[in-house]
C-alpha cells in the first residue's frame, strides 16, 4: 500500500524543515508487510541464499521485461562481477588487462570507475551532455576514433540521477565496434529510454539497492541483470567463490551474495517502485513550475526519449554561487547534497596512467562546480516541495 502525500493549498512555510531524504516514511507506509517478510526469515532461518533471493531475482527480471537476474551484495559488486564475467566470456581470462579500455563518464559515483580498475581494465572518461548530465554519445564516437580506440572493449553508460543515456546511439556504436555495454542503473531503477526499461538495453546491467536508491533495501544489496544465460551463470559462480560448487571452484570468485533478509524486504518494496517513481516525477514537475523564471537557477533538462525517474532533482547555479545557495537553504532547514563535487578524473585513484581521458571534460567539471541536489523522495509532501521553492525564490531575490 502506498500512502500518497496529502494535497493541500500550496503555501510557503519557511518554518517547515525539509530533509534531503526521510526513509522512515517509506518504512511506515509498508510497515506491516516488511515486518511480516522479516519475521518469515526468522522462522525459516535460511540466511544465505534463502528462498527470498530467487523470488526477488525472478520478480526483478519480470519487472524489467525478461532475462536473468542475479542478486549480489551491492551495486558496486554488481559492476565488478558483471565486468569479471564479461572478461571471462570475451577473453577467456579471469581479468581484463591494463591495455583493455572501458569508456564511461567521470561525473558519477566512485564505484563506476573503481569497478573498471578492479576488473583489471583502464577507464577512459568522456564528457557528459551539459543539460542532462549523462554520457554524450558523440564523445563515445570520438573516443573510438582516437588513438586508443582499438583498445576499447566496452562501455558503461551511467543513467545518472534517473535519466537514461541515449541507448539507441550507444547500442549502434557498440554493435559497430563489437564492444560490450554494461549499464550502470544504480540511480535509475524503473527509468526508460523510448518506452523500454533501462537495464535490458545492453549486454548486462548493474542495479543497486543501497537504501537511498529508487528501490532501496535496509542495508547494502545489488543485482546483475542480463539476457545472456551464460553470462548470468558466470556471475552466479563469481558471487559464490567462483564455482557452481563452492567447495571446488574454477574462477577467482567472491563472497558477494545478496542477503536473504534484504531480498525479503526488497520483494515487498518492488511493487511500489512505479508508483513511487511517478511521485518523484510529480515532485519534479512541481519544482520545474515553481522555479521557472528564476534567472540564477537552471532546472534539469529531460531528453524527449527519456522517462526520467528523478533519483535526484538537480539544479545548476552560477559558478561561485553554490556555497551561498546551500548555506541559505541549510539555514532554512532544507537538506541539500552535491553529487558530485569531485569528478573521478580528479581523484587520486584515477590519476596518472590509471585512467585515460580525451580532453579536460569541460562539461563534467562545470557540472561538478555548479550542481545542487534538492530534496526529492516519493513521500515528500507538496508543502515540503513548496517550502524548498519558496526558500530558493527568497534567496534569488
Ligand atoms: C550507488 C551507485 C553505485 C554503487 O552502488 P552501491 O550499492 O552503493 O555499491 C554505482 N554507481 C552509481 C552511479 C551509484 O549511484
């Protein structure tokens, strides 16, 4: 059951505190079913690979429209295990080599690039589209035409903030160059590109069930989804020590299973995702309306082919203005975040010859310097959203 926020007259009430995210509300809305699902686990006591894991895997695969789903311990591990499985399938080796290049964006969470290093390959960062913040396919084409182009083995498009990448262009390029596509869906569960759900548009996809994500658990969790049965089977082996039999293995594996308890909770929350994503979209529309016409604030753009699920609602402010905006909102009791202040290519981990980039990534660095993430959660009320808008309007005056 979903409790919708009460709609009432929109009044600006600057005394209202608006948290960036209040996970307790989602728990309260589904409390009975979650408590029951947890109690069931305590009764059967099958904590490792319990029946709830397979039930969730099948339910997520159905939700996405088919294929195979393998529950793993986090979104980060989903990326690592998917890459390792792709290496095994495509090269016959346990790991990629430093000579193998995997293209992605630097305006993402650390794990996207870190997973490439952990799989043995070299990340290559290309720039984003300045309006939608996701990978610009023209830069992918340029990367493939560059002097390292022949070393590129794959691409990880990151559907950042809930906005899908241009999966038509990316799929065309991938087919033409025989490179793999691993979608990073950590922020975009339920999002679509031309009416098709992301997560099914490449060779494999990584999902994250980190508590704050659009489908979030009560702890870490993740999933690899793919239409390739052999690839799914490799991921299944890698998540459990590297073999079908963990007492007699053939690959360098991990202990990276999805918790039974998390699967039980996620199974209860999964049916709410589409309705919750609709709520996020309604809140985003309220922000769009309320912030329209403020010259110092740019609201997020949405590509016409993208069904945006607003994991984040991200505005851009003038260079040098961000600290002031954040401070002003904080004083008004409004939570904010900045995802991401440091793009990957500026982290020590990716310095030197650990990564490659085409140019200075101007749109990436501009985004890192100017974005502010506003509160957005499915059960945020209209009054709360109005309070954020009122505070920003007051600031801009
Ligand atoms: C959250 C996130 C991940 C990692 O997921 P975890 O479950 O936290 O390990 C990877 N990529 C992106 C873009 C993310 O936002």
